[in-house]
C-alpha cells in the first residue's frame, strides 16, 4: 500500500496484503477511529484529523472487501484473527503474517484421520459397558459444553429462530447418523464399520443433487459404482447382508445428508454456531433415547478407563477434531484435504487388526481397496497421476 498523506488522505489504493489488513484492524481495535497504514518502507502514519475521519468508510469498506469470503470459508477462525487473503494463498503454498506451512496442516489432517480411525476401536470397547444412546449423550453433551464456552460470543450474537431451527434439523440428521453407526458397530467389526462409514464421501454429491439440484459429474458416478462393488465384497456374506453392516451403511447415508446440508446452509451462516447447536441437540436427543429405552449402567461399571475413553471421544475426536479439520481445510487444497481425511478408513482397519485381533480375509481386503480407491477417485479424480505422469 502506498503512503497516505495524514492530512489530505487522497492517495488511497486497495488494501491488498495481509500486512495492510493487520495494520487496519490493529489501528481501530481500541474503539477510536485512529488509523495506521503500513507503507512499503515500513513507516506508519497515524492521525485523528477530520481528513482521517472521512477515510473511515473507505478504509473499512476495503478491509471488508479483502476479508470477504475468507472468514466464511474458515468459520472456526476467531473474529479477532487476521485472515489470509486469497491472493496470499496458492495450491500447496501459504503466505502471510503468522501463517503456518501447509505441511503442518497436512500433518494435522493425517493425525486426525489416525485418531478418528482409532476412535472406532474405542467406541467398540465402550459399547461393551455403555449402551449406544448413553454413549452418544455423554459424548455430545460434553462436546456441546466445550463449544458453547469457546463460541459463547458468536452464539449470543446469533441467538435466533433461524439458527435454532437449523440446529434442530442438523441435530436430527447427525443424531440419526451416529445412532445408526454406533448401533451397527455392536454387530460388526471396527474395521468394517470404518470403511462402510467412509462411503459417505461417495454419497454426498448424489444427496446434494436430490436436495439442492447440484450437478453430478462422471467422476461421481464412476466412484459410486466402484464403491458399490467394494461394499458388496465387504458386507455381503452368501448374498445376504449382516444387520450391523446395514446399520452402518444407513449411518453413512445420514452423514452424507448432513455434509450436503451443512455445505449448503453454511455458506452464508456461522458454522461454529450451527455446530454448537447441533452438538447440543444430538446430546439431548440421545439423553431422551437412553432415558426411555436403555437400562442404567451400574455405578460400579463407570471405571476410570470407561470415563477416560468417553472424555477422549468427546474432547479429542469430536471437539478438537472438528476444529482442527475446519482450520486445516482452509490452508490446503480441498482435494488434498479430503484425500488425507479418507485415511480414517484404512487406519480404522489397521488399529482393529493390531489391537483387536480382527482377521482380514482376501475378500475383505479386496473390498477395502475398492472402497478406498472410490473415495480417492471421487475426491481427486486421480489428478495427482497426471502430475506424476505428464503427457509428453
């Protein structure tokens, strides 16, 4: 940004860099219209004259234009945080003050995929003691408390019927998803549960087509057919499907509905607020279900190990996992992020084999490979192969 004459204020150019946004936000953070503009030489000009007061609308508008769409794509960023403009982003590269390397965020996505893969084994262990809906009630009510503490200002600012309505809607959908997935886990292995749940990636485009008339590409159709064959190898046993596998697939459908709905309504709303309400209603629905249909767990069975695993599921897998995922996906290309997150399925199988003694047959392995390839095809269109093997 070029220098601004502190008295005339007539040499104004568009705010372009992260340094400009940082300077503007820092200057008026105290509540007074006292602006500081960083010029190329690093000199700052400050003033409170009438000319500077007249610049208020112009500069504020430029900052708004620069930051527009950035916080929308990164709904979990703090309101006081300085976002990175689009021009400071590039595929596989991130610039800007205070920005971490894309490699850091890619490693975070891999770490969360591994943690979520391990969570299937954790849930399987907890389900031996705690009923399905009680597990969900403990997990999501604790997550809701944490989210309401973190985002209390945003929730207060958006406390209205619209957000409550969408919170109830999303809560119903995601409650159905987790209920079906967790009920399915009772009658199937963690490895099969992980891979069958991962099929939601394939279903999202078709759900979006049905609900919002969004376009489906040839890649989506091809990946769906490949995934269908893989599911057949994993779930079908003598041309019949086990109830646990069927419930897991039902859960995957609801997960796909949730992602399609959130992707649609979250474009113009604060996703952190929607997610907080969603967690609360999932917890309340689960609490009502466990009160009505499930027996109480004797006090002696609430061992430190069970409580610790519930806290792990609520804090690490749900709250921290969701926050890290959304933050990381704003720093890496979407195809790369989705591909890294799809490692959740094979990691679930890996932990199930290493720690639970799950036995993998050739049929299961082949089905897992087909499902994983279908996810990669859906999210990347195998574009990385064109980079590795360019046409001559």
